[in-house]
């Protein structure tokens, strides 16, 4: 069938809208951080952070603080979340329009795949942030990579909508690639949480008077970040496991063997092993805390390497590529 | 969060029993064994495994592409032999890669088997006694009730049983536990890893794979002599190959309007030797599976066909050879035709470029469409000595460039030809491009471990879901008479292993128990909604 060009154009427009809205949300998240009052040390010793959202999940102000600034920060935070949701809708529109125009799943090449991964990360983050006020404070650190990622995808990975190549015409595209996108998107959130955990826990280890006063102080407590990283990894790991297994089943019918150490297969395996290492590290004395978080960060780097370098530079059987 | 659970090290297995061999040796062995089966070692080994796989993706591998490895040797003549000695072109079958995963698996077995034994015992045993000081547990609290201690514990027991806890009472203590499936999932997951490795190993030892290019109308039988390339496990016996023969009757490639390939299908017949064979169609993502063997179409291409008329009038009709596609988008293909037996002393060879739909611009032929709408070839003819009997193996798809460099093969003419056109060499030899045939690249595979691997993978995923999603919870209760003499104070505590936050769950449980106790003490008890 011939693709519907107007829908394809609409998809591209949605892409621009999504990037623009994410940028607006990013600014709003920055404003939230800027207006949120820095925790005061005296009160911190009592065990309560000055920014109530950091402490309680419900954002109850602690009475003595100037509520005005906090309310303003909270208003910026809500605005940021709202704009993020709008951006995510436009972002979903990119994929939906492609799917309609081409009458196929919108993950037939790297542009579409990467776009979908970022969307999963955003949705995962929004869901978490809606459930826990504390996580709204890390919006900047989620949206900044999102905006960067989207711009990179638009600049370097963009391809015109086109029909699928024969090898991708299989029900396994829907199964394997969907699982890979979900797993990848969730691991991204997990990795960001671990990076922030590393920053925050380093700060917390310092004596009170040497602690950072900038954004570090406004991050959620390290235990919140650590739990977020672990929970998302626990959620992502079986999905990623399933993606690898489904990929092997597909490879058996498409390439004549279920596993052949093709570069993409190799790096998916490496990522799987690293995340298994992370889950172990979390429950092993001597590895808990910062070492485990570093493992998760390595996992994130492996995933990104797998998406970028392996797809674009090494030649394998996976027919995604820049073009 | 698992912070409530005490850190769990791998339980030490019993020492290798050798009573008289000296305690120190046994002690040291035990020490090593403990260290190997500790979780910390497992983590380090997991990293080593990840690290060990890296060169396998960054350097060309023989198992993936012999050609790329040869190219690497040509590009890095000094470095390549060194890397080769380190098995860096065969990473995944190298001894050091095997050492890492075997150590990991020994560690795994040493870690998991004792746990499985312990778990089997725990499945039958009663929940452990309540710790002495319940209020030390992170999730704990007290509930007062006017009921007598025994009656209060009865209520707690009933409530917990409804929630599928296993409950045991020891005097004024109550212990309850649920979620054994989590540990079962953990064991299933880790044991499946071992099963998966065994399946992989079996497939490698007893499996084989052969590939061949088959022109339409031709066929092959499943034997290693016939394949262009093959690989076979060390335990495979050539006599074991199933006696299947395959004929390619027709190959069809279809394209979208924008020339994206939409499907490749091959109509084949297959069956025993000298049988007519059953007809079937195979294609991309759709192999033939029969009796443990699989047959795939992995690619396709064109074989241009030439006829050669020598000056003395001798005619060689319809000589064709597969040209390998160099650009899958346009099916531009390259290949070589070697005719060592043509024309006495001087051998003849053609090297060329085939375009299914050719466009000649400024004397250069390019391909603009993968469909054979207007096939053309650009050929260069050489005469001289091909060097085929020199003992050095040559690619069948290209000429030996060193023979040309040394002047033993001399260019004797070049032309762009459409079907039916000819070129005449200086000595009067006439070469005609007479047509083309289509070939399919086929692969015949046998992997007896495959189903075993699939089953292990499914078990692995099931175990993983149980391990990660289920919770193992212990609840303890202790009844003591209230200090003022009326009723009972219940001390409640819980211990959770696994994901999820335990505090809110404990709070909910406590609330439910309080409500149930209250329902029993109300003067006119209604029919308890929880009675089951
Ligand atoms: C191929 C290697 C291995 C993989 C992929 C693997 C994977 C996993 C995963 C994903 C978990 C779940 C972690 C969690 O509860 O969040 C786990 C738990 C566990 N693994 Fe492994 N494992 C491997 C090897 C080992 C080895 C060698 C040992 C023993 C030394 C081991 C012992 C354990 C134990 C005891 C747990 C339970 C941790 C807990 O429940 O808190 N594993 N494993």
C-alpha cells in the first residue's frame, strides 16, 4: 500500500510539538526547583527537609516555612507535569500517525524505535510522579535527557515513513520489539534514578555544613531514589528477559538459529547480565548502596551503547540501522 | 524493600567428606568452596561474563563471518595473529569464556542446591518460632483486646488462615508464614539457567548447519559434501544426517512500490533421495520444519548466464555462476566466472557486475531496481593462468587479484552487455550474455537442544516472575495478659522478604485484626462477614 503522506507529515509535526512542549515542561520543572526553598540546616537536624515534598509523599508543609514559596514551587511542579502529559500525547501522536499512515506497527526502524523508548520513559516517569510527590523534584533530570534524546533522534535518526522490509513482517515484531521498548524505557528511568542517587548520597555523606546547597539539596532523599531505581529495575528486568527470549524465538524462524552472538544479541545479553548483577548487588552485603547503583549506571550505559553504537556502527543481522 | 530481611549469605554446603585426608586440606577446600559459592563471587563472575562477551561484538568473529576475519587479518597483519592466539576471533567458543561461565555455573549450583534442599525442608516444616523480642522487628505493634489470650489468638489465627498463611501456635505464641512460592520461583529461575546451558551445549555438540546456493530447477541433498559451507558439532556423525533432498522449483521476490522487499518465497519439493518429494513453500520468517530439521531461505540473487564461442568454433553454452548481491536494495551483484578448461593453454575468466535493471551512464553500469526488468552485465574478460591448482584456496566469487598483479592474468576486453549482446576478444573469442537465472541461498539446520532451551527459557521467565513479584511474609503474635488485669495485649510483628513496602501492608493487617477482635467483643456479635 502507498503511505498516506499527509498523515506522515502530521506525525513529523507532532514530533516538533512534542519537543517544544517537553522544553516548556523542562523550564517549568527548573522553575519549580528554583522557587522551592532550600532546606534549612537547623530543621534538617530535626529530621525534616525544608521542602516538604522531599519528606512526605503528600507535600504537607511543615508550618514554620514560608508557604508562599512552596506553594509557588508546587504550582510550577503541577504545571510542569501537565505540560509533560500534553507533550507525551503529542509524542504518542508521532507514533500513532506513523502507524495509521503505514498500516503497520510504528517500530520498524531506529527512528521509530528510539522515539517509542523515550515515550515509555516519559510515561513511566509521569505515572511515578503522579503517585509520589517527592519524585516531581527530579523532573528536570528526566526531561533534560528526554529533550536531548528527542533532538538527537530528530537530527540523526530521522527516516521517512516506509513499509517494513520483509524480515520484519512477522507477529514477533509486535512481541519482541514491544517488550524491548518497554524494558528499555523503564531501564532509562531506573538509570537516571541511580545517577541521582549517587549524587545525592555523596552529598548526604558529608557533614551538614559542607553539603551542597543547589539542586542537590532539593533532590529526594537518597533512599527514595534508591528505591525508585530498584523498583523500576525489578519491573524492567522480566520484561527485558522476555524481550531477549522472544527475540531468540524470532531469530530461530528468521535467521535460522535462535542465538548466534550477533552484535545486537551480544549486547542484549551483556545488558541482561549487568542488570542481573544489579539485582544481586542490591541484596548482597558489601554491594548495597553506591556500588549497586554504579552497576545500574553501567547497565544504562550498556543499553544506550546497544541502541546507538551497535545499531549504527557494527553490522549485524538486525535490520534496524540509521537508514 | 528487603531491608527488613537479614543479609543472607550463601549457606555453606557440607565439606567434601574425606575423614583421613588431613583437616587442613579439607579446611582450605571448604574455604575455597565457600568463597566460590558466595553471592559476592557470583556478582564478580557475572561482571566477568559481561566483560568477556564484549570483544566478541567488537572484533569480527569466525562464527559470524569468515570473510570479515580474513579481512581483519589482511588489514592488521601484525596484530591479528596475536589476537587469534588469544581466541579473540572465536570468543564464544574460547576456553577463557567457557572458564568464566563454568565457574559461574559451579558457583550457581553450589549456591542453589543447598538452598533447594533447605527449601524442600521448609515447605514441610512449621513456621519458625516467634523471636523473643517482637517489638524489635521493624514492623511491629501492640493491640489491646478484652478477649482472653487464647480467644484473641484464635481470632488472629482465623484471620491469617483466611489470608492463606500457614499458622502454628506454640503456647501464647503464634507464627504464620506465606509466600513459599517466592523461594520456589527463585530456585526455578536459577535451576532453569543450568538447564538452559545444558540445552545450549547439547545443541552445539550434536547439531549442524549447512548453507548452499541453489539455482531454480536445481536441488541438493543433506550431506556435508554438498554444502558450500557447513559447521557441525564434534559429536555428530556424518551418517546421522537425515537423508533429505530438496529441489528449488521457483523463487519469487515481491516488492512494494517504493522497492522495499516485501516477501521472498521459494517453492520447493522435499523428501528422501529418489523420491518425488512433497511440495511446499518457504519464505522469510517461515522455514520448513520437519523431524527436528529446519530449512530456511536466507537470501537470493542472480546467476548471469553466458555462452562462449572459441576462435576454433567450439561453443560452450549456458555457463552460469551465482553473483553475490552487493547491494540488497538494488540487487546489484558481483561475481566471477572461471573457465579453466576453455581454450587449451590460456584459461579464460570473467569478472563482472550484474544489474537486474541496469542503467548505463557515462559508460558506468548501475542498478536502479531489484526486479529483473532490464538485466545487464558489465564484464571484464581475462586470459592467462587462473592459479586454481596452486594449492591456495580461492573464493569462487572473485578472481585471485595476485594473479592479475603478477601479470599472469591479462585483461582481454571489457563491455557492458544486455541480454543477447556479445563481446569479441582480440583472439576472436566471442562471449555472449545469454540470460540469467535466479538462485536462493538456503540453510539446512539441525539443533537437538532447541526445544530444551525453549522450555528452560519459559521456566526461567516463570521463576523470575514468581521471584520478583511474590512476597514472603512472616507474621508473629504473642498474647500476654493486660497489665490492668482485664483482657489481653497482643504483640504483632511481621517480616517481609521481597519487593514492595512492608509498613503499609503491616498497618492494614493490624487494622483488620483490630476490627476482627472488636467484632468478637461487641456484646451482640453480628454474623462476622469474614467467617469463611
Ligand atoms: C547466570 C547467573 C545468574 C543470574 C542471571 C541470576 C539472576 C538472579 C536474579 C535476577 C535474582 C533476583 C534478585 C532479586 O531478588 O531482586 C537473583 C536472586 C538470587 N540469586 Fe541469582 N543469578 C545468577 C547466579 C547466581 C549465583 C551464582 C548465585 C549463588 C552464588 C545466585 C544466588 C542468588 C540468590 C541467593 C538470590 C536471592 C536473593 C534474594 O532473594 O534476596 N545467583 N538471581
